[in-house]
């Protein structure tokens, strides 16, 4: 056998071994999927560098502040990867307010009776108050532990609406849910008067941020890898029905917050490096990325950017703020408006960004 044949056989053997390895060890069963293309309307808003102008608050002391809430006194609350709820005071001081759990905390919201509710991706919904510390509010649904609770909001009637990003994958495997592209997300409701949890929407493409409208006649829920947000009606003859609020967003919507004027701030996470979107159309490429996480880690370096959009009540983008190469702010996960400033959280920052807005 000549050397060319030997090399060809060797190459064939290697690719067969690789294929077997990928199909045998791949943790996902992906379906055909195309990352939504940003709509032409959204592309009319040019990229800018506004998010590079943020003031960094608490720099170096906040690991991955995913969600932000600012109370009426101007105290900033955020949950960080070290398991703390931290508070940033107006005088610039940082307080380790309450230690909750390990690094598994995500979305949070204020409770009318005082304190906050925070999503723990291992324990469910936890209540955190000044006097009573940390208590469990909701941990199970239909007899099973709630994993990967992602965001929560309390309505005026006391009901809590919350998302479960994925019923299949956990927080630390969130990218597998994106690579698999089979919707495993849910919107749930907890009624504290009856202590009942009910399912409002199922089969969501990574259920993420939730926000109530100003009049609480509907709520919005983000589906990250579908690059869209749904409107779920709580009132009127449409109660209990859902429709698309905004779609083809230029990124995956993470947290969403009601702005003082009744519009919404939505942070958009980059799901794929620019120019690499084709990887998400190929099942084989997604199997390979799921099997060899180092490939995804390498791509991370090309996937740095931050975008937040302000969206009107009728689903139109009013403003867009970017850091197009993640120079200052990368992977922004939350934008909360308070007294003419945006407070910005990110799973990949060690500070909260503060930006004056006009
Ligand atoms: Ca939130
Ligand atoms: Ca989130």
C-alpha cells in the first residue's frame, strides 16, 4: 500500500472516530434551527458606543451582577456569583446585605410587603427580608423541584409570575439549551393565598426576563434563543392568551424591566459571534460544540458585545445602546431605569454600569 493510501485511510479512521465520539458523547439532541435574523427595522438603528460611557460602580466587588433593582431611596440591589445580595448605597458604599446561597442567583423583584424575591436556579423562589433573612417561597411544581427559575415579578394582587428557563438543562449548562434549540422553558404563576403554582405557558425557547405592564393588564416574557418576547394577557377578554410582542431582536432578550414612562428596557445577550451564525444552522456543528465545550469557549473571545433596547408598549424599538465590541461592558443581562440613569448588570462584569440617559 502506498503512502497516499495510508494517509487517506488514517484520515478516514480519524473522521469516523470523531463522528462516533461526537454522536456517542454529545449531550444534546438538536433540531434544525436558524437563529432569527434581526429585522430590517431593527437594523436601521445604527450601532453606537453609548454603553462604553458607563460609570463603573462597585468595580471589583461584584461578580456577575445578573439582575438589578433600584428601590425608591436609590439603593441598588443585585445578586452576585458569590451568593450574596449586595446593596450599593447612594454614598457609594457597598454592603454585603444578605448571603442567600451559592452562585446560583438570577432575577429579582421587590415585594410589596418588604424585601425582595430572588430566583435561585437550584432552590426555586426565595424571599429575602431585612428581619427574617432568607426563606423559601416556592420550590416545587407538580411534585418536582423547580430548577432554573430565571426571573420573577410580583403583581399588585400578590401573585408572583416567574420563568423557568429550561426544564431540561441547568444554569451552568444553559448553552446546551441554546444549542439543542428545543423549547424547554415555562412561565409559571404562584398564588401565595392558595400556595398553588400553575403553568401559564410551556415550550418557551429559554424563558428569561418577565415584566408587568404599567396597568398590569399583561406581562411580557422573553424567549432568549428565539430572540423574541411574548405578551401574556392577564386582563380583558384576551386573558390567558399569548401573542408575539416583539421578534427578530438583534440578540437574545435576557432581563426586561418596566421603564417609568410605560415602555420597557430589554437587555440582549449575544448568542453567536458575528459571522458564525451558520454554526447554529448545522446539527453537526452544534453536536461538536456541545461535545467539546472548549470550542464554544474559544468562540467566546469573538462574541463580546453589549446591547440594550428601549421598546414601546406597542413593540417598537425606541432607542438602542451598544458596546459593539464589549470594550467596557460585555454580555449585558439587565437594564433598570431610575431617575434619569440606566443601571446595567452583566454576568460577565465585576461592576454595575451607570449611564445617564436623556
Ligand atoms: Ca428581573
Ligand atoms: Ca436572566
